[in-house]
């Protein structure tokens, strides 16, 4: 009897030990509403057990089936696209990863980081999967570290940042493709068996044909306000690839990372390769919810000066192009003051002497002020800006060189170009080799020298017009590293800029939105969404970028594009982003100018809603001839609704616009503001419930017509 009792106790404690181990090997990564759960199988390998709406009772994750291997490796039993492919020192191409341990820490900003370590028992190579969960905005960020513990170098052929798997009846992918001046066109498709890849190979930037974010709707086509939607963005300002692969059981794997195209990366013994981060959110409130999650996270945690104010500006690019002198610039400072904006931004064309920058064919690389245009440097312009009480901002494109430049003549060895073939020019220029630390120093010095000479420069527009073509680095020992090292070199430079000038506002620009990703936005306060500033096109382009970027990061300028559209229509569109003007003020009528001045004042007054509030896309421009978007302050006390009629049809039936995000129980006063006649018009008093259930008639049959409504809680 005594013996039996002892055996039972031993058995019970063994069982307890087993269940304790199994339990401790369930690794939940959770935000307020999202659960991403990993667990260790009996074979010691790591599996993604769950990804979806967080379960109320975390213990129930254990009841779920094991799922798909968490970080699929090449060469083992799985038939599908791997996340990791290592060519080992001995020529073996297979990797098998076993769980070692995991740890979780709470960071000072409230986010929670989890690290899961895996190792290949045959080679000792280590993989660490890092996750940071931002509970309050349902965003999770993830990246991977791969360490070579072999005796010789290993080659990483594929090295994804993230692998997420789904098991649902259907998947719908939304991509945002286009071209220069035609960015971010929304297109949705159902994913069927097989692979769909979204990727680019532009080297120095990621977009020209495809914005670097996507949405994936689980189960049904994506809706604005309902349904489960994954939104993702890779933090990498270069070649990227998202692979969506549906298998024969209908399961979907989503692999995100640097595009492995021509980028096999060799790491020495003891070295660690760190992938870029993949940022994602899983919303149960459709695309709108996913956008608001990203907007909140971006402002709070990610974007340079994310919680800070943004400067309105007057830019001279479309008003003067390369044709200006000191007198014109001084006048532009006065114009900025007249308009009421915060800053005058001087664009391209101010530099180079041996080969003056009077067109885009010469001068890039020679960053001295052009003595013809600026005989006294920027001093008189800065003086005038000070006198007018406006800031001064400056355009640079420091990563590029024109063959007609002194830099090219003295430093051909700094240029990415094929040594034994004719040069190919994109916009008459070539890309500097940022894999070379000397080039990094030089690129940093372009901004640093200007800032040292003119500490008053309050803003830079950092452009990058050429992708990498005819790829060859005079510096790299392994040419396959260039795509990756270019971007790493860029980040080295930007780290230095940020460390030395933490307060400096900088616009990320790349011939339109060639650059627009959340890693870039660690260093930049905003980005240029498109060279196309036709307000109709902008309604679509801004709709696209608003899917994951908050309004304060999307630069939107009023220009002379589309002569049919009124200054009001153009300005109302630009007011949904970071407002700027790129027009010749002297071509405006008195009334147009008066309206524009009012718009700047109203924009400044409404910034707490437009820049800091929650965005609700109410009516899509893709659905017809009208569109509407609104912004609501966090305390729901104030909202601004923008409504646009583009090209309404004759006798078209018009419907009310139903608002969102208000407090149903509050009473609101609604008035139409920012009218061309500068007289606000009262619309009435309504409950939040009425405005969200019945809505108001905001659309008209007039073409290129716009209205802005201010909604204020009583
Ligand atoms: C491309 C940018 O997108 C434009 O806004 C302008 O800055 C030009 N470059 C200047 O060359």
C-alpha cells in the first residue's frame, strides 16, 4: 500500500512536471485585442498555435491544435516557401530549428517584448525571434536575428523578418500599386492556391510601382468598418518582398522581409544578421480599425517627433522650378508671411557652380550655394525669413550625383555603376555607393555642413530620385551585399543626423512617394506622397496612404495642377494631410488669397482633430463621384468632416454622409466652415447618435465642389 502510494506520488509529480513544461512552452504575445501564440511541439520545434482576436482566457490557447512551424526553414519536410534558407559552411542547405528558451520584458513605454531563441542542433546556428507588442494600439513589431555559430562563413539565401500563418475559408489581399505620379491605387484580389508576391527591386527606395504596405482580409473582402484585417509594413527603405502562399489545405503563410533577389548575404563566424522589423496590426474593425491602430502607434511610438506639431509651408518648386535668384527668394519669404504659413521651403536648384544646377542635368553632388543665384549665400534669405517670422527650409538630394558635377569628376569610385558598360542615367543621375563608409561620411556632411553654416535651417526636404540601376559597387567585396548594405549605410547616416539634430524636421521624398515606410519615418517627420498634386488624384493617393499613415506624415500641397479646380477644392484636399502651398501667390485673385489665408488659420485651429485625432474614412472615392473623410479628437468633443463632389452625374441621387467616432449621447453643433465667402454657416444641433445613424446631406451635384464641417460638442 505504502509502495503504491509512493508510485502514485511519483507519477503525479511527473505528470505535473510535464504539464508545467508544456504550459510554460506556450508563448503568448498579446495586445489588448490581438493574440499571437507560439508553442513548442513534442519534437522540440516551435509552432504558431494561434493568431487572431485575443482569447479571454489565455489558458485555452493550450486547447488549440499545434499549427504550422513558426519560422519555416529550407530543406526539411515542409514543401512551402521557407522563411529561412542557410547555405552552411559544409555545403549543406538544410536548417532545423529547435526551441531553446524565451523571455518577456515590459519596456518603459509600456510595450512588451518577447524573445524566442531557437537553435539548429546540427550546426549550432541560432535564430532569435523578437516581438514587441504595443497593447494600447494593437500593433506588434517583429524581427529576427540569425547568428553564425559555425567555424566558417555561412550564406543566408533567405532571411525573412516574419512568418505569419492563417487558417480561414478565404483571404483577400489589397495592394496599392501604380507608377510615378500615380501612386497607391487600391486593388483587392482573392488569394487562391499558390503564391502571390508583392515586391520591388529599386535598391535605393521601395516604391515606384507598389507602396510598401498591404492589407489582408480574413474570410471575406475587406470592409471599412467590420471584419478581420491584417495590415502590414516592412521597415526597410529598399527592396522588399511579401509572399502570400495558400496551400492545398487552404492555409495561408505570409512571409515578410527584405527581397532575397540578388541579396544572398554571407556572415562570418560569430556574426549576427539582424533583419528589418515587420510592423503589423490585426483589426476586428476592418480597414478603418487597422488604420487607426497604425496611426496611434505611429504618433506615439514610431515617427520622428510623432506627437509634435507640423509646420505649414510655402514651397517654390512648382512656382519657380530652377529659375530664381536672391530677390525672388526674399519675396517668397514675404509671401509665406502673407499666406500665414510657418515656413518657406526652398527646393531644388540652389547649388553647384562649375556645373550650375539650372536643370536636372547637372550639379547634383556639388552642395555649395550657386553664386549667381545666391551671391551672399542664404544669409539674406534667412534674414528676411526671420524678419517675417517664418522658418527657412531647404531641399537636398545628398545620395545622388550628376555625371556633370565636380563630385563625379573627383570621386567616380563613389558611384554605383558598371565599370565595363555604358552608364545608364535615371533622371540624368546616378546613385552614390552608400555601402562605402566614406560615402556615408560625405552624405552626412552635406546636411551637417549646411546646418553648421546655417543653424537657422529648420527643415530639410531630403529627396532621392533615382533607383539603383546597373548595379555594381567599387567598394563591396561581395556584390550580392550591395542592395542590403546600401540601406544599412543610409540608416547609418540617418542615425547620425537624428543623433545630432534630434529636433530637426525632415521630409522624406523620393520623386514622389518612392520612400514611405515606418523605418524611414523614425528619421523623418513626414513624407511626400506624390509628385502628382492634382487634387482629384490626391483624393485617391491620400486615401491610399491614409490606410496606414497618419495625416501629419502625409505632405499635401496646393499647386496649380488642375486648372479646373478652385483654390478651395485644392486646399480642402490638402488640409487632410500636412498642409503646404506650392503656388505663385501673385497669380491668385484677391478673393483666392483671402480664402487661402483663412484656410491656413482654420487648419491651425483644427490640428487637434486633423493631425492628432482618429480618422474615419466615410465615403470612398473608389465608390462613385463623391468622397468624405472625418477626423475626431480623442475626447470626441470636436470633429472635422471633409466632403467632396468630384464629377457627379446629371440628376444623381445623393445620400446622407453618416459620421463615425462621435459620442452617441452627446449633442453636437454642426457648421460649415472654411467657405470661399469666409462666412461660416450654421447647420444645426444634432446628437452624435443622429449624426452617425442618419447623417447629413453633405454632397451636391456640383462638380469639383467641396465642403468642410466642424462638429463641436455642446
Ligand atoms: C522630386 C520631388 O518629388 C519634387 O517635389 C521636387 O523636389 C523635385 N524632385 C526637385 O528636383
